[in-house]
C-alpha cells in the first residue's frame, strides 16, 4: 500500500467517526426552533398527523372486528368518520392547552378547537343513534308476510332514538353556547328573570314539546306503526315515516300527507292494521224487485272461488239492506287478507255481478214504472170511520 492509498483510508475513517459522533449526539429540536409559536405549531402538526394515522388504523380494525355481527357492523360503519375527526382534535386541544397563554391567537385557537370538539361529540352521538336504528331495522325487516312484531319494534326504536337525537342536538348547541361568557350571562339572566319571558318562551315552545311528548306516547302505546294502513283527514294511506315531530302518510295516489305527532294523540283516526291486516269490505247494488236472489248468491260464491288470492274464505254474504218504491238495495260483504286486495276484490265483484244481471236478468235492472191504464178508475171511499184507534209502537 502506497502513501496515497494510506492517506485516503485515514481520511475516510475520520469522516465516518465524525458522522457516528453526530448521530450519537442527542437531537434537541428546541435548539433549532427558538420561536414558541413555531414550536407549538410543529408539535400540533406532528400530533394531528400521528393521531390521524392512528384513528384510521383504529377504525379499520374496528370495522374488521365488527364485520361478523350485524349490530357491531352497523354501529362501526356510522362511527368511522366521527372518530377519524375527533381523535386529532383531542390531540390538538391537548397541545394548545399546554402552550403558553401569551402566544398570539392562542385563545381563539383554543375556543375554535373546543367548539369543534363539542360539535364532533354531538356528531358522534347522532351517528351512534343512527347506527342503532339501522341495526334494529336490519334485524327486524318489515318486507315479510307477518311483519306485525317487526313494525312494533321499528316504530318504538325509531321514535325513541329520534327523540333522543333531538335532545343530543339541544345539549350540543347548549354546550357550544356555554363556551362564550356572554352566553352564560344571558342564560343566567334569563333564568333569573323567568317571569313573563319564561311564559312566552314556554308558550312558543309548546308545539315542539307537545310533539316530543306525543312521540314518546306513540313509541310506548303504539296507536300507529310503520306501514300501518290508516284513514287520516278522509285520506287512505300507509304510515311511511315517523320522525320526532311529524308523521308522513303515503296516500294511495303517491301523495304525501304530513301530520304532526300530536294529531294521533288528540284526534280520532282509523287504523286498519292495528291487530292484523284482515278486513271486510262491502259493495251495494240497486236492482228491481223481480230479481231472484239465489242465482245471484250462487254467482257470488263462484266469483269469489275464482280469486283465492283476493278472498280469504272467511266472510261472503248477500243481503237485502234497503228498499224504495222503485228498487231494492243488495249489500255484499266479503273478506280479504288486507285492504289493498279487498279493494280489488270489491271492484271485481261489482263489475262481474252487474254483468251477470245484465246477461241473465236484464229486466231486473232498476226500472221506472208508469200507469198507462185508460178509463175510469174504481171509486175510492174516503169517508172517515167514527172511531180510529191510533197505532202505537211496541213497548221498549
């Protein structure tokens, strides 16, 4: 080895030893960043980034563990986004809380972070309630034949959870307002001077509070449930949605009737599916006195037997329910598994019976009679008897 090679080896050894000494020296980043604001900004950035990564890993693990169960899957999917936002905000708030109060904009930063954290907790609670509602809906589907129990559970859970959601929003908004000193003073002065102002506020909030109480009553007593068939304001429809303040009724022609919750507590309405969906319907026909009824009854039985999907076999009755000087009224009673099929059955029977009478007994349709006799009519004695006993109704 010559001198040049030896000198290069010594030079490389010295450079490597100096690099090792630098790496072994403790790294104090405070020596390089002397501004307190920059230190806080750097620490906040590092904490937010680390907690963002941790929140994504946490939610991914949570989704994977909860994938095998219906309840945990629905709740985990709803909580994913709020957790990813909440954890970095909590870390940022911790960094700002340990920073010096003399820094510029530190007070505003703390206030904004506090508001964001309260809003995120409110969002988390709302998503949790939504996840519970979704889990109950998936566990108890209503698109089955016997869905009475499922509709009961869905109605209770939906109304109660949405009522709780209203209180969660109310508490979240109150928490945000309480972070401002002026709002705290306003609340204290409002409570201190309740009097007339309290009465006015209570009177103004009466519809809202009344609907909330009505929602709790409906959830417990269940005068209506989801998918119930009701008659409201002379409109036939199904209960499509129950919120914390109103009910949406889908009318048969796809219109929507929005009704306050208090309506179903304070006013009468018809519920055709309270215990079960079976129903009896009626049709009326006006015919002449000359129509024989037995052939019509036989035809009615034959027509009902042809449509077993519409007629459930419980009730089939043909009766004369009214008479007039020109015709008689026939009433047909038939039963069906639900109101929709009963409507179709009644229309089918009405059309078919009218066609049967037209084909078999056309002379028995309602007629207008006139007396065309010519000549003198027999004389009628209009004299009044000496004593007339008044008619009396039978004793009651």
